[in-house]
């Protein structure tokens, strides 16, 4: 690639990196770098800025297109640091266009606001990420938009029966937050499209292992905060589309909402993305190793990890996913109290107690009582916790968990 070549317009889709010819890790090394080389440096520049200056009024007017999604004349509209990351994320998910927003939650709310209007109806899985539910039950209700929650294991006929004349969005998240139900996305998408309903998906768990646009999704949401960032040191979200039309709709919503992401965070995400393929492979294997070990323990009733044979959703996962991230749930036997599970969690040395996931470090979060389900009953008798496996050695993690299970057994009640 020659130095200082003219950057492509960020308002046009990037040239495809011939996905058939290159493996994922190769594409991660090269995506987002075309036309960004400045004085020979490998990486796109980290540009910060609000005001953009023009040599004369004519050039300023030319940059101010009448259509908002086409304008590129102020910092909020993004700069080459944002656009490089947008190209990388589109590459990860197999989409064509991407819009970076401030957080993963903003990546949920921005397309919902883009595709819904007063009087519309939206379908959302019962297993959805909690703050998405809060947004639907609060902000969307105030805007006159109704949400129906459906069971994550619903089939095409079931979803078709829930679609009303005013249903405009089928929202999906697979696997579901905390309980890891895998949805039959192709079947649900087909039923939705037959009635002209847009399909949105929170694909943060699947990242690259689920290619949303090959399975009928129109708009894919990622919390880049998780594995793409990979270091628990930034927050970002992305909304990726297959069609220009959907991208224009999402970008217009992002701009009118004043959605903006710090270029410093975008630069960290770009840096994280270069090693994403290796981290994902490693963390997938570690996650499966630890999950299998837990599944074999008498204190554990069930491990909610779609990649484990026999686990809920395993058959759909095997059909539609090419891998798994390292986030899963554990249901302890019902003889143990929530207090006992918390004592076990408190005793762990290598697992931080906290929200989020996708970083280099292992985490655990007790989830009993934290999770709302309204389309069906909470199906677990024993206490439940969510584990994220980081880059530590699995033998150390397992030894820590072994000591923790002794604390669980010894707890008085
Ligand atoms: C499935 C899912 N989607 C979206 C988000 C929101 O991401 P962020 O923390 O960047 O707002 C999270 C955060 O935990 C999540 O788990």
C-alpha cells in the first residue's frame, strides 16, 4: 500500500477485503488501514477534534450535504479514527457499513429509536440485556411505543402470531443475557421479513462466531466494550448493517441524538481488534475447559454454556455459530442458598466480582434476583452466577474454583 494515498470517503462502503481469500486473523490485521497511512506509520492516526476548517465558503458548503447522513463537516460526524474502526467492525461481522456510538447500550437504543416511531409495536426476547428492557419499559413507553416480551425459545409460528399490523421491529439477542438461550434467528428473521418487520440483533456474545447478515439479521449491535476492546479500559458500541438504506437510517438517528465516541476509545478498540482473533480462540478454549470442569462437579446442577453438548441451545449453536466466547452461566444445586453461593464467590481470588465481560481478566457475577423474566417463569431452583473466563491459565482458575466450592459446601445454609 503506498504512503499518504488519498483516504476513501467515509460515506462510501469500504472495499471488501476479499473475505473468501483471507482468514479472519489476516483480515483483522489489515482492515481499517486502507488510505490511512500517514508518513509510513502502520496504524491509522488518532485524530481528536470538534471544528473542521475550510479554505472558503464554497468548500464548506460542499461538505454540508442536504442529507444529514451524507454531511461530514463537524467533529460529531466522525473522523478517520472513527471510520477506521467502523471498517474493522463491519469486517468482523460481515456487514457493509457501521456506525460507532458511545457505549454498547447506545448501540441498542440508537437503532431502536431509528426504526420505531410513536404507535409502533416492538418484539423483544424475555432474556434481553437488562438495560434494554429498562429502555423499552421507560423511554419507549413514554414515546407511545409498545413492547411485547417473547420467550427466547419461541419458534417461527410463535413469533408470527405475535406480529401485529403495527409491529416494525423484531429485536433479538442470542444467547440471552445471563441465561444463555440460543434463538433460532434464521427462522425468526424469515417470519419477520414476511411481514415487513426489521430484525435487530444484539450480537455481542457471538461477535464474529455468529455472522448475523448470513442469518437474516438487518441490523447488528455490538458492545465493543467487551472482547473488541478486550482490556476493560473503555466503553464503545457499534451498529452495523448490510444495506446502505439501513445504515443511513441508523447514522441519521445517531447524528440527531448527538451520539459521539471518543477517538481515544476508538483507537483503543482498533488496537484491541488486532489481537481479537487470538484472544477469542484462547478464551473460547479456556471457557469451555472451565465450564466442563464445573459441569462435572456435584455442587453444580447445570452449566448454561451453548457450546457444551447437552446444554440448552447447543443444537442451534452447533448449526449457526462457528465458536463461542467465554461468558456462561452456572446454576448451583438447589440445596445451596444464595448466601452460600455469594460466600463461594467472595472467596475466589482470581475472579473479580463485577459487571461487564470480554476483558483479559476473569469475572463472576451472582445473578439470582438480578434478572427479570416476564414471558415465562425464572426456571432455576438453585442460585445462579455468570462467569467470564479471561486469559489466566485454566489450571489456576480451576484450583481457585475448587477452593471456592469447598466454601460453598461448608456454608451453614
Ligand atoms: C449483551 C450486552 N449488550 C449490551 C451491553 C452494553 O454495553 P456497554 O456496557 O458498553 O454499555 C452489555 C453490557 O454488559 C451486554 O452484556
